[in-house]
């Protein structure tokens, strides 16, 4: 049973406390003496609850969430794989929690060694020369990569390169990162096979091109098999090729972006390397580059000489893009994961993830519209139900899945189709789980024909039913204070 | 095969047979053969759990932990025991961004509570669901000021932490923005200079309190000056201190940013922390990042949902306010639990203890005669003090005694010679402070 949970402010009783702190002990001369003009004027309305009140509140909230350990989480593009417990155990080692980021290098040799070794492993797995672990997330990595791209051209006094090519199938972060970096997005069309339209690419090449961003396999789960031609075209035009690592899981054990001619890339450690998504973050987005771009990697940089690790501020670097060394305890978890799998097992990730996705695709393509035939990589994309005569849409299918204990796939992305359903099972799911999912997907397709209202009104068994999103946007009740004000009006 | 892969030989055979394939590698027909990776990666062999524990115990032992007496953006605050138990619940830890609100009310409600608490502390109207860290939230505030005012220059205090300064410089450079610097005098931003420096090209005035020197700056009348020029006032504030000192809202700021690490997040070699951003309601549509709003479901049940998403990259692509996607959501849960446990009285106590400890240390250092007043300015938990003890001597003596402190500001700016940073939190005891003073007071050279 899921309890109805009040907002924490509604549980507040003046005088209750949930902390344990020392009493002041410094004597007379240390009493707080701040000029009135610098003091806070308003009262501070934070909740006042006991420790158990607090625990019950958040525990009850957690019951309203679906996590990877609750059940299958086939969100395409998100790589919702298992987040191993040993990662959590290692990340909670007290020593790691107690290090100040400004300590001198001699006193942090252990964490600098982890930084350096993980960076080297990521280089080997991706075929690029060197990595910075400082970027906080995938889109932060994109921005940093684009800064490196810009810095490279500027270092050659080539200031007119301001355009970045981005396929129309790209993740939204790609064009957004280009704009944030002060450059111009040129959208490249996809063919009806879902891959980059090479002719359209050719038409947009010029000496104003800074580079191209590409996800491979792309967001349709299809490998860009013209990659060799694409890389040659972009390079011949003087541009650099950026690899969006969001879909790297498919390639582990099969191919390396560096070998395909990519110059810069980021890796989402929270996807491919098992660190938890945390309800939206923290992630980690290390950026790797080919040798000629190494000087531009962000500061601070971790270096090694004669077995001693030290921190360097490089004058050619793009600068600093994070307060310190990024999300340390996230990249620490990724390092644990890699060592848990090691050389022997890591190469099976791509093939197993790909096998799972193809299995689902083939099992469902007679009832869901498969817009592009052929083998997919780690994820497959359907364009809604094959039979849409009863008006059941992709959103309805997604909501109905929740009733069966599955999380919904990614829906309405990629934008190339109107009813996209993007399914990424990852390598951690068993044949039994896939079979159960397939069976439920088929049942929903049947319901859509026979009992369409059941699907259109789904979900029926979740803590809440469908939400009025228009009300949320119109009323803009974004804090408890807003809510109290709104209540007083009605 | 491996505990993370459930596929048995039998499963593999059945699945491949269903797909009409003999070998799993046949799935990769679209990958040109010359880019296929042929063999084994040159990476370490796998370790079992027993080996992993030993390996990381050894790696941990290669680091030295200290009793921490410096800050500069990372502080050793009290971490209530409850929080890790909540944040490690798989329902919070392993879930994705709450795009399916029916099965993500747990995440959405704590984001709503987080936003409410950030607004309470900062005195602002609207908070987003989190940014990466303090410095990147400052950079996002700069872009937001540019978008609102359509002006290309920024006027930024020199008395801000170096990591904020560096991140602002990087982001500004690649965006094509220019930063002018307000000089610092006697340990604080020289606010009288703003009148001369501020032009119609400036999108924002950016100040920090408490500042690089630990000083609580006084922003009386600053907002009027900035707003009269059509610019925005952005205040970077240590959020924990706002229980005690004037809030950005009370200072009439347009945007408040900073780091929430000071709300009990482990110092953890710099991350993960959490950057906050809170703004006046008029600016909400220009704010980056996710926002959660309250609404009702079909049955009239109060519920929560991500809202105003037309600002974000997954909808607006290159026209989005920012490229941010992943944020630091789990850390937002961390500080929501923290603020729930501490409440107004706990946060007040944290500030009292830190204030008293810092002022006790300050006075005791002066008593040794080896330290002198650098600036006679009000401070809270962090301060700058002058000393003629040679920096290397001071550093090695402190390290030997197990302290991280007296961070030399000359490392940041050579002009800040002989100035040292100290920070004291509620975790430091009087005995630890006395021991630190004993070490420094006994030095001779």
C-alpha cells in the first residue's frame, strides 16, 4: 500500500528537531556580533520534524518511484542498466569522503591514481588518446568538447569556423550545446533508412565548418555504416568529428569511436558504465580527444611522472569548466564497475545488449510499426501501434505498461517519427524478462483494439493517474509558499 | 559468464536461432569490417569482490585525511547519519529523470520540497531542480543575464573564489562575452567603483558573499544602482549562511546562485556537489534546468510534474535556455533531507557554532603574535589573516600535525602574499582549535 504523503512543510510541528549537534562552548568573546544591516530580516520557514518523521516521509515518498531494482526499465537512449552494490560500497569508503579538493598532490595520490587509470582505460575502450574526467554530465561533456573544437580552430588562427553540423536525429543536447558554445547549428537530413544523408552533408560542407556531431549508433539504434565516408568528408573540409557517447553501450566489444575517425567524444558514465541515474543526476561525462587536441583538455589536469601523480594547470587548456575534478564519486563508481567486469567480460556488453534489442524488435514487429527493417544495435524504435484505428496512441501504450510493473520506454523521440517508441533493454536483462515484456506489449496491442478505453485511461494501478500538465504550467505553483497562497485564494 | 549477465548458453542459442543467426557477431553486419575492434582491450583483468575490496582499501590508504581548517568552496560540515540511508534507497538512486510522473512522484515531490526550501533560504521566488555545482550555476546565471538584457558584457567582483572566476572566464570566452572586473579593497568588493565601471553594455553585476576573504559584504543600495542601469544583480551566496545573513532576496537580487555543498554534503574530493539557482518570478521562463510544479491528477489527487519544459533542450533544441540535461538530482534529495532534519533551529546552531569557532580561532591566532589582522571586516565561518611565517614551514608543520589549513591565498594570486585562508565548521572542537594554534604558535624561523 502506498500512503498518501503530505508535503513535508505540512508535517511541521514547532519545536521538533531531527539533528544532534554540540552546544556552544566558546564563551563570551565569541558571541555572534553581526551588524544589523548584514543580518537576515525574514523568518526562516523550514520544516520542524523528528528524525523518525523525516525518515518515514522520505521512505513513503520512495514507494511512489519505479527504480531499476523495481522492474524492467527499457527507456531508449538512457541505458538503464543495473547499478551494482559494490560500486556503492566502495564509493562510501570514509577516506574518499574526507578529502579536500585543494589538498596537495602528495596527500591525494590514491584518488589521482584512480583518475589517471580510469582515464587510460576509457582511452583504450574508445580509441582516443587522452581523457578529462572533469565534465559533470553528458551535455556538459558536449559543451566542453565543442569548446575544444573551437579552441583548436582558434589556435590555428582560423576564426571563421563557426558552424557545426548536427543530424536531425540527434539528441536535443547536441544543438543546444552548439548554441551555448556560441556557434551555429546546421541540421543535416536523414535518409529514409534513418542514417545521415551524405548528399545533404556534402551540400553543407565549407570552410566555415568547425565540425560535426554524430551519435553512432544513432538515436534510431542504427549504425551509421557510411561513417568512413562521413569522417573523410568532414576532415577534408577542415572540420573535426565529435562523438556523442550516449549510445556507446552498443559498441563495447565491437568497435571504437577513435578507429572510426572521431576526434573528440564524451562518455556518459551513468549510462554505459553503470553509475546510478539518481532521479536525473549526478552523472559524469568524461571527454576524450585525439593526440593533437590533448593540450586543450580542461584544467585542472592530472599528470604522472615516475610513478608520482600531480595536478597541472595547462596554459593551452580551454580553461576550467568545473569547480574541481568533476563528480568524483560518480567516476569512482565507474572505475569499480570496469574492474568488476575486466578485460574478460567488458567485451560482451555490446553484443548482449544488441542481441536483447533485436530479440524484442523481432518479437513485436508484427503488432508495432517498425519503420526501418534490418538489424538494430542496442535499441529499437517503433512508430506506434500497427493498428491505430481505435485512436490509441504511443502515450497510451506507455501509460498502460506502467500498470504491468514495467517502466515506459522513451516515447516521441526520435522526432523523425510521429509515434516513436524507443526500447533499450541493455545486457542485464534475461530472456525471461524480455519474454514477459513482449507478452505484455502484445497484450496492450490487443487491448488497444478490443478495449481501447482501458488503454486510453491508463494507468490504473499507479500512485496517481494522469496529471493535468496544463494546470501546472498555467498556475506555476513551484513552491509550498505558492501552494499556500493558491489555497488561500480558493 | 558474469554475475551482471543473465544469458546462459541455452538462452543465447534460443535467441540467436529465433533471429536466424549462428553467431552473435552476425548482428553487426552494418559495421564496416575495418572499423570492427578485433580482439581484447588492453585493460586490467577482472577482480572478484574480495579482490576489489582489498584493491580499493589500498587505493584509499594512499591518501592522507586531515582535520580540515580551510574552505574556499569546500567545507567539512556535519553529515547527519540518516541521509545516506535515504539517498541509497534504490527507488531514488536508480530511477531516471521523472518523465513518467505516475511512477515518479517520489522524485517529483522531493524536487518540489527542494525548490521550496531553496526559495525559503534565498528569499527568491522560484528555484530550479539543481545545477551541477556552484561555479557552473554562476556561468548559467551569466548566460541568463545575457539572454534577458541582450547585453554582451559582465561586471564581476574580483573578490570571488578562484574556481568561480575561472569557470566564468571559460564560459564567457567561448560564448563571446566579455568580463570586466570590479577591484577589491580592504577585503571586499569596492562597490564605489561600480558607479564608474557600470555601462549600458553590462548585463549583470556579480558579487559573492561571503566572499573570497570570508567577508560578509554589504549590498545596501547596490540593487538600486544596478537596476537603474537596466542590469541584473546576481548574488553568489553560501546557502548555509543565509539562515543568519541577509538573503539575496532581501538584497533585491534578480538571480541567486551558489553551491549547496555547505548543507552537509561530504567534502568528497570536490564532488558530487550541487549548484543552486533561484530567481525572481518574472525571469522564470529564462531560467535553465528542470522545474517541478504542483498539479492534480484525473481524480483530483494532488501531484507533481515537470513543468515549463518548453525552456529545455529536449523540446527546444538549439533555442533552449541551456544545454543542461542531467543535473544533480540525488544531491537535491540529500539537502532536502538535510534541511528537513535540521530545520530552522539546526541551521541556526550550525552557523552559531561555526561563527564562534572561527572567531575563537581568529583571536587565538592573533594572540600568538605570529598573525596580524588583514582586514577588519565582519566574517562568519571563514576568514583571511596575515602571517609572516613562511608558507612552506606553516604547511609542513600543519600537515605533520594532521591539519589541512592556512591555505595560502598567494597560490591564487601572487599579490595576496602573506594572506591565509581559515575556515571553521560546527565539526571542529575547541580542543582541535587549541591544538592547531599550539602548532602555529610554536613555530620559529
